[in-house]
C-alpha cells in the first residue's frame, strides 16, 4: 500500500501540472478515487478524442516523474513547464485538421 505522504505529493504535482495545462488550453482535473493511484485526466477541448491519464511517482532514482498511462516517462515532476509542453504537443490537433 502506498504511503499517505506520497499520495499527497503525487496529488500536489498533478494539480500543478493541471494548472499549467489549463493555461495552454487543455482541460485537466485530478482524479483520486479511494484506494486508487491518483491521476490527471487531460483532454483537448478542440478534439475530445485526444485525451490521456497522467500519473506521477517516486522512482528508484529518488526523483518524482510524470508518466503516460502506457508506462513511459513524460518528464521530471519538478519540470512542470517541460512536462506540460510534451503533453500539449502529444494532445494537439494535427495541423490542417483544425
């Protein structure tokens, strides 16, 4: 079972990321159902099919990382701007399809 302090840290990182993604035009909100790992649900309002759940976790390197749902690292949780840029790029509408 995950330590409560870790879940608080995960949620704090996800909330910061969600705020930054909101400034970039994406919709994002933290989902933290009881007994489940918290995640950030992110969707592009211009193309609702472009959606993803983002997770964060403390890794063996001692650093907090953001992760895609398919278990690939997005970026360091302390680099909110870099992680938001990556997520924004992946969830953007391809040019010419807007």
